[in-house]
C-alpha cells in the first residue's frame, strides 16, 4: 500500500513534475509475467526513477548496507528501502550471495518484476563496468527474459556524495528483452554465466552510450580508497 501511494499519489507526480523524465521502449517491459530489469547504475536515484516509469511494481535487489545503517539516518534509509519493495543483496560472495539470489528468484517465480544492477555498485565515474554473474544465474535458472535498462543523466542529478539532488531532466531507455533459453540445461556452467552477463552488459553499453571498462566497479572503488581489492567473481 505504501509503495502504491508513494508512486501514484505523492512522490511519483512530484518527481515527474520536477525532473520531467523521458522514456523510450516502455513497451519492452512485459505487462504480465516475470522479467528481470537489468540496469546500469549511475546514482542512488536510479532505484527511484526506474520503477517510477513502470506501471507494475518493481522489486529491487539493493546492497545490504542500505538496510543495516545505524543512527536515525540509517534507520530511516532502511525503512524507506523496505517500504519501497527492495530486498537486501549481500555482495560478499559465497553462501550469503546465494541467499540473496534465492530471494530474487522467489520474486521471479511468483511472476514479478525484479530490478538488479549487474555492476553490483554505482559507477565511480559514469563509465559502465564489468557485470557480475548474479543476473545470469537468475535468468538461466528461471528462464525469464532480461530487459536491459539504461539510466541517462541520473549521475548529474545526484552525484555520489551529494545529498540534495540537482533539478534537471533524466531519461530511461528500455531495450528489447533478451532471451537465454538457448542455454537451457547449462545453468551451472560458469562460462555460460559469464557469456550471458557480458551480453547483457553489451546491450547496456549500446543503449546508454557509456564507455565500457572490463573491470569490476567495486575493485576500482577499493583501489581509489587505497584498500586491498575484494574477491571478484562471486556473484
């Protein structure tokens, strides 16, 4: 109920009035049945603007840190994410990531729309980074189509570290659905998972016009922060 009220009555109309979002390819989102919306990730506001453009509810896999913050701000952030149909995604790899993917799989098996950021984290510099294979695992195991989504200009609206957004126009492009049924029976093949992920990332590069970097965004962020890189290919 909260999600519907915020999207249709309160927050949605205000955001559309202020940011005047344009959208292309909305008919590529199925009106019924399960699908994955795989998006590039430029800004915190991607998780607000993307579902705003879709009439159906979109449940996102969002990084688990949004749900575990401390203090008033942390609690309010966690509450907002829970009330807006978002699920925690543990990116540490191994069993923790598998549990998160199972939550996403349950959404798809119930016929819902699942939003996911294959890069795993926001781009540090507006370029498109290598995708993690979690999106491929979900697509291969459920057999649902993957709709690539390009967010345009959200990095200018809310750059990393900026709390108050800039008022400017943004765009959302929904590409044609990708069908990976040709890989039926090969769901656990790591090479297939990587191939599917790379195909999705290629479509995101094509739709968004971003420069592609064949490296994980999380590794780049760790390097910029002067920290040792985390394990790469866990999800």
